[in-house]
């Protein structure tokens, strides 16, 4: 099982990190060991002092495939939720500056939080989600604002990586990312329904 993530998929977020708006999806992977199911606490790692939350829509692959066409891509998806792409921003900035890969900043244990699975809605281009930190709304997203919609991401990623049942697609974060500290509580909502509540330890 692998986790396929899209970076810079919302233009306002690309801008807040001073990144160019991409013309092709920016893809990176996390291993299965990065997965943290909602309900378990997130243990703040000792290798970073600047862990950021990134709330994202997460789609689950139900049927595998390679070179999946955009037109049938959604037939390969069986559920959606909100998740967190935890990022060690200090390490990521250092790696980016040196032109080095991001994995240590992005793919560490517990860095991929997933909420409760919800059946796929009829229109994946019209899904709203939000993240609350300690009761305050810190991120709000709408799938219509993605630079690369879910079918495009699946078609693109499956050119390189065979997708298998159980693989997850993290579709990028809207603007509003920020740091967490021990004791913070993060609550994820999909269309107003709570899908996870997580404490930072
Ligand atoms: Mn992300």
C-alpha cells in the first residue's frame, strides 16, 4: 500500500509558500508506515521544530490500474475523507533549497492522517472540507479549486505508478497551512461532518 500525494494543487497555497503554480501535477509518495488512523495521537517528532498541518481531501483506490484514462478514473475510487499531510517545514525548506528530495520532511511515521471513510459523493468536483485547530477554523477547501482535479491526478500518477486497491491519493492543501504544537487538537470536517479529531502529543 502506498500514499500518492499532490503538492501545490491549490494556487493560493502555492503562493503562500512562494512556489510557482505548476503546469503538471507535483507528485510525491509516502510509505504505508506514514499512515496514522484518526483517533490515534500524533507524536511530535524530535527531528523537527516546525511541523505544519496540511488538510487535504483523500481518495481511496478501490480498483487498481495502470495508465488509467481520465474518463474512467473515478471508477477506481471507492471512498473519500479528509486527512492531514503533516510536513516538517524546516526540513522541507532545507531540502528544497539544496535541491534534494523531500521524503524526510514528508514521509515520516504518522505524517499521513486519514479520517473516517465516506462513500464517494456524486460530484467530486463539489466537495467542501475544513480544518479546525483548537476550535478555530484554520483551513477551508473546495475541490472545485484544485488545479488538477481528481481524475487528472489519477490518470497522471498511474502513468508512473501502478495503483492498487487500498492506495490513497492526497490531493493537496488549500491556503492556511501553519505550525502545530504539543496539546493542539485538530478536527477535520467533510461537508460539515466530523471525520477526525486528533491531538498533538
Ligand atoms: Mn500536502
